C-alpha cells in the first residue's frame, strides 16, 4: 500500500469515524430523550385513562339519577311490578350504552336483571359497592365471564331509599378505541384480568393488537407498575400497568399502556436518511480532495524514495529539481546536496579502503581484485606475481621511527615504478610490495626481479643517514602455482620468506618445500584422532655397546601409518605438533607406550635401557617430572632404565626452566642425554649446569668417519671431552664397518645407525636382540 493511498485512506477513515461517532451520539441522545418522554407520557396517559373512566361513571351516574326521578319506575318498584321495572331499565340502559341493568333491593338481593332472569332473588356479588353508594357515587371495573365492564351503582329515593340501580357498561375493544379517538391515549392500550396468581388474560384492546400483556407474561417479567423498557415482538416499548378501581370481591383488572420507541423514532428517519446522503456526498467530495492532496504530497516523496533506491544501488545522480518553496521542496534540495556529499565521501572512503595511505598504491584487497580480474579477462590465464620484501623495515621502525620508514617506503615504491613500468604495483603489508606481470614467463619475471633488486639495493639516503633495505623477491607463476590472486599472493610470500635467507635474494615458489600447505592443517586433526584411537606406534633402534659388543638399549622412535597417506615421516608432523601445542600429548603417549614395552621386555628377561626424546615444549611443563615418575611406578620400571634425550635448542630456549626440570628428572635416577651434540651454538655455556649423563654425537660427524680425517678429529675430541666430564658418549649415524671400528678404537661407549640396524617394531627388535645375543654366546663373529 503506497504512501498516497495510505494518506487518502487516513483522511477518509478519520472523516467516516467522526461522522459515525456523531451519528451514534445523536442517536443515543435522541433515544434517551424519547425514553424519558415515553415515561412521562405513559404516566400522564395512565392518569388520563383513570380520569376518563371517572368521567364516564359521572355521566352514567347523572343519567341514572334522572332515571331515579321517574315516577313510573318508583311506582313500579313500590308495587313490585317487575315487568314495568325491566321495561324502564332496558329503555334507560339503551340510552346510556349499558349492556345490563339491575335493580337491587335494600337487602342486597337482585330484584330485576335485564340480561339474565335467573339471577332474580340472588345476592349482588359486590356488596361493598352497595354500602358506599349511599354516601357517594360508586363505580368500579369488574370482570365477569372473561369480559370487563364499568359498573355504576346509584340509589333510588322515594323519598326514602327503595332500591339501587346498577348500570353495567362493557369495557370492550370498541369502547377503548372510542376513548382513544376522544383523547390523547396511546395507541397501545390493553385491559387484563388476573385469571390466576401471576397469570393475566387480555379482556380488551385498543385499536392495535400489540400483545403487550402476552409478551410480558411469556417473558416472565410480570406487569410493570413503573415504566419499563422492554422488547415486544422485536420492537422496543415503554410499558406501564395501571390498576383500576375494583370491588373488594372482584377479579383484579389493570390497564397496560405501551409507548413504542420505534414509532417515536420514525419521524427521525427522514433526518437520518438526509444525514446519510450528506455523509455520502461529503465522503465523495472529501475523497477527491484528499486524493489530490495526497497526490501533491506523495509525488515528491515518491521521487525522493526512487532517488534513495538509486543511491542504494550506487547511482548518485541527484534527484530532479522541484520548484516548490514548502518543506518538501526544502527536503528535496537538502537531499540533492546530501547525495553529492555522500558520493564524494564514498569515493574518498573507497579510495582509502583500497589504497595505502603512505605510498598511495593499491592495497592488498585492491591487488587481489585486480589480479583476479586480469586472470579472468581477455583470455589471460598466466603471468608472474612477485612479492618484494624489505627485510630491515621492522628494525628501521624500531630504530628511526615510522616517519623515516614511511619516507623510505615511498622512495622504494618510486624506484620500483621506474624499473617496472608495465607491472601492476601494490603495497600489501608494512614491508612488502606486490607486482603483477600479466602474460610474463619465468625469464621475464627473473629479469624484472633483478632490476628491482638492483634499484632497491642502493641505500636510502637522507641527511647523515644511509640505510640498506635488504630486499628479497619471491615469485609465484600463474596458473602453475595458483589460478586465483589469494593463492598466488600466499605462495609468493612463502617464496619471498625463503628468498630472504638465500644468497641470491630471489626465489620461486616450490610446493614441495612449502611448510604452510593446507594439507598440513588437516594432518594435525588426523594426529589428534590417531592419539585418541591409538593409531601411532613405536619402533626401536638398537644401541650397540662397543665394549661388550652387544645391544643393551634402544631409542624409541615414533611412527605413524596414516590410513590414507601411508607412513608419514616424523619430520612432517612433529614440528606441527610443537607449533600447535599437541606435542605434550604425543610425548605422554610415547612415554607410556615405551615404558609399557620396557616392562614386557623385563618380564621376558630382556632388561633393556629405553631412550625417549623430549621437545622444547616438554621442558616448559613443570608437571613433567611428576608425570614420568608416576608412569615409572605404574609400569614397575626402574628409573635407571629410562633416558630422556633433549636437543641443544631445547635447553637454550628457556635455560632456567629446562635446567630445573632436568635436575628433577636426574634426582629420580633418570638419565639425561644431549641429542645432536656438536651442531649447537651455546651448549658449552650450559653444559656444566646440566645433570647430563650422556652425549650423542650428531650423525653429520659420523657418516664419513671412515674417510674424513677432520670428522675423526672432531669425534675423538667430543669423546674425550665427554669422558673427562664423566658422560657416556653415543655416536649416531654409523653406516659402515670402518666407522664402527674407529669408534671402538677411541673408546666411544655406544653406537647407533643403519649399519647396526634400522628402527624395528617391538617384536622384531626383541627377535633381533635375542639373535644377536645367541651369536655372541656361540662365539660367532658379528
């Protein structure tokens, strides 16, 4: 529903609501006034009805008094001439409209009855009327045989009372209709006689048969002695019951008067029809006026809404100018000004979001979008992406501050622009630039990279300042190294990091040496599953005692047979486990498995010494000594049977913590061996503080021991040093008999290497040891 229609409907609904409320209020006020008027009229009509009945009784009484002066009647009464009496009574009754005339004796017996001869000598049924007739005119309404009549009693004097004349005037429908015509009685009048307690029967009605009494009796309300508003045949009536004068012994007769509210409201229908017509006309005219008003208001608003939708879609055309001076015109002008301002700000924000603030070059986000667009358009699907890194930028920032570093980076960007005019240049990080050479091959990429290295190797000069940037360039080729910008950027960064440590400062991406391959991430999850499901295994490389010429120990080496990749080299996951913090779980598993295997060998009569490697992170675990002690206790393995091997790098990383943990292990009787001895830088600085029991000479000095005199000098020196410090010495990487013989000749304690045996599964290792000891017992040569 549009704004225009809503505005029009609002005005129309308001108009209709006001009119309906006004009509309802007028109707309610009129109805209340008519109800009040009905109550007043009913009360007045009831009193008028009684007054009319009194007038009728007075008129009849006057006529009877004239009758009482008739000499013939008095003579006939005195002579007991019943025939003359009846004749006179009939004649007179016709003149006054009576349906029955009676002559009552002074003793209360009926002496003559013009309607029923059988009642002669019967007692008059209403003696209280006779008693009061001598004092005043007596009249009452009586009900006999389901009919009502007005009974007037007048005494006859001659000159003393000689009898009483009773005139019976019928109160029927005709009389009530006649009374309605002669007075202001309501059209709805009914006379009802009580036939039984709570039950009333209609004995006479006016000129309309409304059924007031029947409706009241049927509803159980009873007759109302005060004005009552009720429903009669679906119409609203004000009803009032008026008691009439009655003899004590007579059946109660009442007059029920009704006032129809519907009939009273009928004159107002014309007013209601006229009002409805005026309302319809006003609604029509108002609707047209409201529609035109809403249209004049909504059109500019709709135009502004359309302009807002265009702005939302990126179309910043200003809305059409409106020649209006009102508030809407002011809003339109302000909207146009705002649109232009928003457009300018968005352009500025977009430029800031997509460019580097120092060099004004595109940033990484813009570079990715541009490279993706280049790879996907004009059939171009190959090119070279170069990542240029300035190695010394972090040091420059710390030493000289950001301001000089920013000037240095601006100078670097200008130098790169001069030698790589056709390349797309962007700054992707604080110390890196990216160049995209669409369509370039490796030769063109190398040529561009060498030009960039030449210009960036020239020192940056300022007053009293000359700074070398140490640039390095990594190159990723599309589509070989990736078909999307994000992948190419990541691979070029890997190559640039590799180039930073090379002599040429230039390197192409090599997937085989990439330590950040995505599959390595999933490999860590697989390693955790392997630890949970016991998917790892230990192989044991024999340690050969050069003195006794027998195997007396083994080094536990971790092996992983991946369900999909097969055997995974330890170098492929041990480093990741250290980086991700999972190495502690791996070490705990290796220790528990190695000690459990040592217990089995001890039970089988093979008391072998077990060596387990610890990582740098293991030496940061303060609970490690207690954990190893607990494992030794659980598996019932002597502490002297266990040696932990640590590298020089592990000790150098956190020397204080490492020394404290190693001393706690040595205090338990566990051996401490320095692995890969001889390739570190600072071992001698800590060696005198470590509780070392064994040195293991790195294999790089042992592999060519039989042929290289320099290696012999080094190995002999290490063996002599170790023995003088009280350490055992083990040589790793023995691969021929000459090396083994030389180690034995210089007093080396143990040897390890493929010449003795590769690392073997537990059962194969036990068989190897048993076989080796059998040969030694038989005196067979090794």
